[in-house]
């Protein structure tokens, strides 16, 4: 049964590759011209009617992901992301134990299709299928996660309960065996590169070992670490995030068996101050990992533990990287410093002028004005952005002006979101300081976002809670007010 299933999966891969052969040959010709890659990444969905949602990270030290919605329903099927760095999209559904991650480099163009998988008799998931239009990576490499998940579901290595996700069952040993079978088969058929094969064999082994350690800790059972087949203090694996996850699980199992939850700051201090099974190089990598977690989860303690790390580490590259993070944090904080900015002041990215809302509104007198209150972290706000763009096309600037006001408290998050939504060059894209103390917040009782205010040509309010841009009622209201 396994062989039949695996043959089916491989045939599916080959058929997909054949369909893309003509495209691939065209791409290879383009590559020979050595055209410099654009400082952007393009992500598109292939005629997806329903929404496709994914988490977008454009910065390794990004506190919260940007929310990316694509699809015909969202009136947006493609997005161009300005970047000079590696970015990634992450998504999935923990209730059915499927997760994906895709890394993209500047110049990449990604096309996403959706493949439905029956996880049991009553449930389906929509798994994204990735095609990189200008990459040396094969279809099987880009979609190894999909192939493995499908294989695990079909041969019952993963069992999804019909009613309660708590009853889902995962056979970690079978999942690991499946991954090796699949990798071997894909390699034999030249569907993956030697590098992809060797890297993922190691990663799958590390994932399996990590799952066994976590299971042993959760069930309070003894585990022979040496039988897992993973060498400690392996120099070649120190840059491997799966190896770092393995080490973190190992420290918890070996030294904190009775503790259910242990803070990262506690783990940092223990590894930093106590004799453990780790050598100095491995210790530094683990301390760096704990510090990163402290940065995100225990932020008030970060400065203290950064000082500890700088004292303990001899790795100049890591220390310089953390110095860069701190400098960037300070610069962003100064941009929206609550002590320097007057309450309720609006500033934009075009000229950084400081204006009151009344000044902005007065400048637009003689036009209908729609004010959009949003934030980078607000999913409903971001979903409305394509419809706001449509409004700008439906009405010319002599009739309607749209003013965007972000209530973000993180300047860098607003900057990222503005670039993603193509608002960074808009003169009326503002961020407001000390939002909750501002007159705007008090006068219009704006407790939730998205929120829209509609003003008439005379500057007087027409609707304090106007319909959303995706609703036809707003268009009719604007037409009636012109």
C-alpha cells in the first residue's frame, strides 16, 4: 500500500513538472542574461476566489507578522513587497497539524495554487502549492511539506479526529520513516537536488529526536539520548534552527524535568552560569536563541540579558547583530517618542510634517473626505485596503480625498505596512502620536478599528461610523454627498 501511494505522489510531481517544463526553459534563458534581481518579491494567487491568508515576515526581528490576504474576494490577487533581504511566509492550521513555511529572496516571483486534502471523512484543508517562477529549486523542493503531509494523512501517520482536535493522533516514528522514504524516492527520480536531500534528511532526523525528547519530558519517562543518533556540540549544525530546537528541548528534559513551564530568562541564566553538556560554541548559540525569545516574550528584561550576553559571548558577529537591533529599536522609538510628540499630532512619511487633524481636514475643504483609522496589526483594516484603492479610482481627487490615520504604537510596523499597502508615498497617510489621549479618540469615541468617518465639502461630519469600503452603501453615500 505504501509503495502504491508513494508511486502516486511521485507521478503527481512528475505531471506537475511536465506542465511547467516550457516555463522552466524560458526562465533558464532569462537567467543566462544575468539580469540584476529587483529589490522586491512578488506574491500572487492563481485565481483564488476565496481568501488566502498567510503571515508575512520581512524582518527577522519582527515582533508580529504582517497579515497578507489575497484572493478575488479580497479584491487583491497579487502583492509586490519591497525588500533587499530574505522574507518568509508562514501559515497552517494547528487543529489539523499542518504547517508551511516558504523563504523568498529579493527578485523572487511566487505563484500560489490551492490543493484540497481530505484529512478525514468530514474535514478538508486547503494546502498552498508553491511555484517559484525564477528559481533553481524544483517543484518537489518547494512543495516537500505538501507531499509529506499528504503521505502522512493517507497512510495514517497523522489521524485527525472528526470532532475534537485534542484527540488527534501523531505517530512521530512513522512520520519520520515516511519523510525518509519520500526523500529517497524523490532523489532516485532526480526530483530534488543532492543538497536538498542531505539537508532535509538531517532536519527530519532532528525533528524526530526533538519530538521524542518532548514526549519523554511531558510523560516523565526516561530516554536514552545517545540512541537518538544526534551528536552533541556538532559544529556543522550550529547554524541549523532544527538543531537549536533540539538543544532547547534537551536542556528542558535534562535539567528541568519537573517544571511545566520555564521562562527563557531562567534558561538563559542556567546555561550561562551552570556546567552543562554543552561546549562553549554550542552554549553561545543557545544563549543567543534564549535572548531572541526574551526580546519577543520578556521585553522588559531584554536590556539586562543583552548585557549578560555581550559579557558571555566571544562571537563578534552575533554581538554586532544585536547592537544593530538595538540601534534600530532606538531609531524607531525616537520617531514616535511620546515625550517629543504632541498629543494627537499627525506625521507622514513624505515630509514628516507635524499637523493637527483640524489642519489636515481644513486643507481638504471643498471635497468629500473619508478618514480611515487602521493599524498594521488589524486584520479587518488590512482586508479593506484594496477596496479603499478602488474608491480612489471611482472618484477623482476633486471629489473625494481619503485620509489614512494609523494608531500603531510601533513606528517600524507602520512603516512596513505602509510599504506593503503602497501608502508610503501618499501625503495623506499619517500616524498619530499618543492616540488614546488625543481629541480624535475622545470626540468620536473610537474604541475599535477599522473605523471610518465621512466629512462633507464644508468640513462637517456626515457619518461618524460610515460603512466599510467593501460595502456598496459607502459608494452610494459618497455619491449622494458630492
